C-alpha cells in the first residue's frame, strides 16, 4: 500500500456469498501484521463473473478469492495457472503479478491437508480414504491428498460416472477408485471426507451401514455454527472423531494471504475466535 492511497483491496467472488466468513478471517490475519486491507464480498451470477473480475483488477484490486460456482471459470480467465490450479482446473485465489498479468492458484487442497495433519493430527499416509462427492471441491483436494500417499482413495458420488471421470483423471497420482454411494466397500474406512452439499440441506448420502467404525475419523468440508448433520451422523455411528471444515477454510485462507502479502498468518488464534462464535 502506498501512503495516501488507502488500503489494498481484496474481494471474494461467489454466488451466493453472503454466508462467507472470509472478511472476518482476513481481517484477523491483517491485524497480526498491522496490514491495512479492505476485503469485501461480491455476489456475482455466472454470466457476469468474467467482466466483474476483470473490472475489479482494472480498478486497482490487489487480489481475489473465488468460491462456488466460479472456480472453473476463474481458471479460464487468468493469464497463468499454478501447477496445482492447472491440475485441479479450478482457481480459488487470484494474484495480481503486474498490471497485465493475473495468476490463478488453488489453496483448497493444501488447506485441507494442513488442517488434517497439523490441527487434527491425522497421518494420511497409508490410510484408506473415502471421499463423498465428485464436484469442484473434490477436484481441488485430490492431488494434495494423494501426495501424502494414502493406501487408497475411493471417490463415491450419487452419479457414479462423475466419480469415474475424476478417478481416471487422477489415477496417475495413486490408488484411486470410484463408485456410487450404495456400492462403497462396506467396511470401516480410516478417513471419510464429506464434500457434498447434502449436509447443508440436512441430509447425508445413503451409504452402507459399516463404512464408519470406531477407528474412523469423519471430516465435513461444510461449516457453520454448531455440529453439521454429517458430524452428528458420524458420531451416532461410532466414529472416533468428527469435525467440520473451519480448519480447511482458515488454512486455505492463510495460504491465499501468503500468496498476496508474502507472509503466512498464524491460524490458531483465528480458529479459536471462530470456535467462540
């Protein structure tokens, strides 16, 4: 930021986006470094995203986050993609490298892996992972999860064909299988990650009865005040632990902040603040 110019401007594009905690999170990050930033939410329909995003940067915007449903579109608008964004074909962070160059990155996967390994103390290596859903959220986290060398990842989806497409695309990185919900291997998995929107609608995918056991850790990418439906479902079936996606949200945001500002905030104080809400 230059003297007299005002705070650096950042934005989150989504549709809808009013539920987002990103301004709160990035505001707490900025306080750690005495940075002066202005972080706003922009609800933009898909047909208007490209124009809105380019206008924001033409008007001096410093950086942007992108959430549903715009992540694939963002990958097509930027000038360059990081290796992980290219693999995911989805962008959640846009960095302004110069007046004419916008770089797209994806911090979702590293955010999830950091939360699982650092905050939740989960050792992914050698685990059997079951991922529920085959949308953009899964596409963004598959490569970082596979880098940790789990024994197996099964992608289960209501429409098996979508899961199969992801399996074929990422099979070169590790042991990946695909199925419908009902066809999931009916024995306890080490880690079950819910990446569907069903929990937000008060539902849980119809899975075989024994996919969750006493040694299963269950993780819901959804978040909000209180336990999610998926967390309550997992606990009722004897899961060793169940948590929601606050940690992924905060850790991916910290990675975005690092890309924009060159420093990575401490995430524990922010997680503690969210838990007190």
